[in-house]
C-alpha cells in the first residue's frame, strides 16, 4: 500500500502540473490538441471536444500539445486562437501555469494536513536512528545499510532515541574515520549486525547516508482556521526556500552533490517508506515533491517550462519570433538530455532497491 500511495501521489502531481497548462490555455480560448500523461505510444486514449486525452507507455512526466506543433494540422496558420498567435503575456501564463499549479497544490496539501491532523506540536521519539537515504558506492552502502533501516545500537551500546541519538551516532562516525563500527540494525522486524567503516574526508568520518530521529510528529487541534492558514503558509515558505537552496547547491557544487540526485524509482521508495512509518508523513512528502517539481520545471533548460520561458523572453527582446529551426533544435536537445538522464536515474535507483539487491545476492 505504501508503494501504491507514493505512485498515486507522483501521478497526481504530474496530472495537476499538466492541468495547469491545459486550463490556462482553454480558459483563454487557446486551441489545445492533446493532454498526455507519460511519453511514447498511447496505452489508453479518448477524444473529447477535439482534445485527445491519453495515458502513454513511458511514465516520465506528461505534456500538453497544441495545433501549432502539428505539421498536418487543418487549422489555418493565421488562426487567432493558435498559441503562437496570442500576445506574449497570454503565452507566458500558459507556460507558467504548470509551475504555479504545483506551488498552489503544495500549499493546499499543507492546508489539508492542518485541517485533518492539526498543528505540529512536537515529536514523539522512539528508540533508534532511521536511515532516510543512502548514497551509492560510499561507506554506508558498502556496509549494507538501506533506506528505512533503523540503527538501534552502536558497538554494543544502545543509542536511545530522539535527536540526541542522531547526534551521538553522527559524532561517533565523524570521530572514527578508517575505524570499523559495529551497528545493530532493525530492518522490517529483522535484527542485523553490520560493520561500518567511515571514510576520511577533511579529517573527519563520512558514510554517505542521511540520518533522522525515529518517531512520529505530534499534532494538536488548531485554535481556528487562521492558525491553519498561517501554519500552512509558513511550512510552504520553508519548503520552497530549502528546495531552492538545494537546487542552488546542486548547480554550484555539482561534483560533490551529483550522487545525491534521485530518480522516480528512489522517490517512490522514499514515499513508500514514509507511508509505512506514518501515513501522516505523506502530506509533507506530497508537498515537498510538488514544490520540487515546480522548481525543477522553472529551471531554464530545454523542454522544461523554464526553457520555454527563455525562448519567450528572447522573442520579446528581439521584437519578433525566433526561427522555427532554432526552437526545434533547442527543444530536441533538451528531450535527449532529459530522457537520457531519467533512464540513467531509473537504472541507478532500481539497482539500489532492497529487493533487487537480495535477488543479486548482495
């Protein structure tokens, strides 16, 4: 059920993103030819009022297409309802609507969290430290640690619980580069003994894993609707700021942070792990992924919304449209890059899944 919940959230976020583009176009009377989830050949499709709605074979996002993109479109090139014949501000709204839809959805999800669960009021800690992420090829992965593992003891001594347990474990790791540590790990009810040797980096030990306290967040009833709105807005602002900071760090320090990039398989695994720990965590998961999707699409890269916005900006500065050859080359280069990157991430993430590792005898 955890995997299904995570998949449903990802699919819903893609639908909302594309629905933003679709509604921004149709509400302005701009012609739309198709609304697709996924890429490649259509598995299911239906035409409604001249628009083809399709579910496609490759689940790597989605797209809304316009008659402008069809070489054999029967619509006259000077039709005023074609996207390319509309003013820049209307086209800009269509392009930006997907990002805006995901940002709005994230806020609504956090609002729903406040209405259904209440206002965060602390953390109920349990014994152990949860491994929330593992970087491939580094000490934690070599030792056999997996996302979702709960480390309960170090060198025969219990870690306790809460943030103090995380601090104790981190301090031991940082002070023991090159030394082997004995970990007692609980993995879905099974007790394991693993041996971890932190690597030395700048004089301290590093293992390439994200650690967090074990437990669940405690909520209290809201004092009124204004408190729910205020909390949702504060959480939304914090998630957006941290996401932008994360992308900025990735761009400015790509060499040291590239290994932390995850694809859709790893995202589903993380969501499934959260669902197993605490179904309430899915609210924060959905909001975080929605904001990440918005910020990612806002990047000025070919094929992404940000890349199309760059083309629109160049057209506005030039005072006339860019050549179709240039726009086509720009978009095609982005398609090859993004699909290639997605496939690499899927292969990388799939190879790290616990079930695959077990099948390979690791």
